């Protein structure tokens, strides 16, 4: 999740995987795959950077400790005769 500031000052946490487009006209509008739109105080560039950092952090955490199911089938010992 990334945090953004609605136009009236309230904080909101949004799922960046559900963002379809971000527009600056002149207010920054986040358009979601559901068709919903959210006007925010942050600039288009700020939102892009936050999404980038969010995805980077996920990739880094995956590189540090991959999920236990990754490669599990190849590494399991067969107990079948």
C-alpha cells in the first residue's frame, strides 16, 4: 500500500496494483481499474515514485527471503518407493 493525501487533507492508503492511470490536469487524479477516481494533493511524479519504491521494496524482500513454496517441488525428497 502507498499513502496519498486527498484534496481535503485526509490520508488514504491505496493498493498501487489497482492503479490504471495517473493524470495531472492540473490536479493529480488516480484512476483505478474499477473505474473509480481519486483526486490527491501529491504530484504525478510523487505518486510514480511511491509506486516505484513500493514495488522495489517488494522485490528486495523477495530477494532476501523467497516464499517457502518457491522451488519446493524440486527440493522435496520423494518417499514413494
